[in-house]
C-alpha cells in the first residue's frame, strides 16, 4: 500500500510542513508553467503571430509542464490533474488573449448585417452567427455571434470591435469592452493549475527526518 500511495500521490514523507525552500520551488515551477501558457497566447495575439496565438502553442507549453512533473516523478494522480487543468487553460487562453488585445487597442465601429445563420450550422443550437460588412462596405471574414440574436435581420447595424493592426479577428460587442474580464475568465483555471502543480512538485520529494534535505525518491 505504501508503494502504491507513493506512485499515485508522490512520496511526500514529511515530518510536519515542508520547508519554505521546497514550497518556493513548487510555486516557481507552477507559476512559470502557468505564465508560459497564458503568456504565449498573449504575445501571439498582441504581435499577430498565429503560431503563438493558437491553442496548439499553449498546449505545447502545457505539455512541457506535465513532462517536467513526470521527470521529477510526481504522483500520477497529481500529474493527471495538472494535465487536465493545463489543457483547459490552454484551450481558453487564445480567446481571452484576443479579448485583451481588443480591449487595449480595439476600435468599436458599426457594421451592417448581410445574413444570419441559426441552429447547428451556426456552431451550436441556439447560437446565431451574423455575416457583416464594415464601414467601408467590405465583408468581414469573421462572422459575429456577440450581439447577434433572433431579433437581428439583414440590414441591421451591429457594434463590432476590431484590431487596427489585424492581429486578432473582430468580434461583436455585448456591452462595454472590458480590459479585465478576459483575464478574469482565466483566473479560476490559472489558480487551480498553480495550486495543483505546486502540490505535485512538493509531494515529489521526500525529506529527511531533519526536514532539511529534499531529494528525489529512488525506485
């Protein structure tokens, strides 16, 4: 049972609480991994680099964090938890990063609706997608779902925020453009990932009876 517990949750045979040095190491690794996932998406969106702004790039950072936990032989249950949380954060990060860019330098303009799609063909039941043209009469490549609803008809005007530098796709405006809301949406994922990653790193070490030396378990 002891061996199974070690494999699943990590050795973590502490006498009392782990030392601050070990806790700091866990938090450093956790924060670095989380920052890499979110930061990659933010940099890619800000500088218009699709390779960095994509979910694949964020998932790559998540994979590096999980690999690090595997290398230090963290508990498998904690590695699995971190993998799920890191993947969830990586999938959410690109959309939130685009929202940050639009909030910082986006311009709100009026666009004219040319067509409306509903149902499953419009990316899910109950969701409406509007095809719109900008003020210059040129159709926007991205279809708009924020502000698009059953009451919207071709010829109506919708408020659309777009990036003058073209780094991210335009989107509809459903209220005020908030600078903090996109990052708040990631807050829960990020906090959970930092906590789980830090615990995984700390529990991957076994301390001596004196509680002053951390080392990897020999298996």
